C-alpha cells in the first residue's frame, strides 16, 4: 500500500476519540514527476477525506465514538516546498470538519 494505490487506506487505528489514518508516500519530489506526484497525493487525500466524511470507519469501529480525525502522511523523501504549501492549505480547509493533516519525513533526502 502506498501513494500510487489511491483507493486504499494504508494504515488505520484509533486513540480515545481520535481516528488516525496513515498514508505512506515513497515517491521522490523531482521536477520531472512532481506534478504527477501531487495529483496522486491529492487523489489519495480525497479518498481519506471521503472515508471520514462517509463515516465508513463505523464499519470497522462500530462501538467507538470518534470525533477527531488525523491523516498522518509519512514521506520517504523530503516534500517539496509546493507540497508543504499545499498540505498547509488543505489542513486549513479541513479543520472545519475536524480533520487534521500532519506529515513527517521518515527517510532519505
């Protein structure tokens, strides 16, 4: 499971009232593929947002009261400045529906 499989949630868990959705991104941010990379990231994030918005998580956790949602993006390569700006924009829009997007750089540069 990874960025190029946009229909799959890479990892899911909950902690108290917070649902945590993990997204694994193993693509580099080179000029040649950055545009394609960003389209994939957008598609993947849209799948995660739809998963929360449609309350699909209730099928997995029917007895858990979840009111906070966090999408954790794990980047293997350092995200580009454009990607960081995009994630900040998305995060600002999603906070109104209690979804927080966070990211971390976990691998190579």
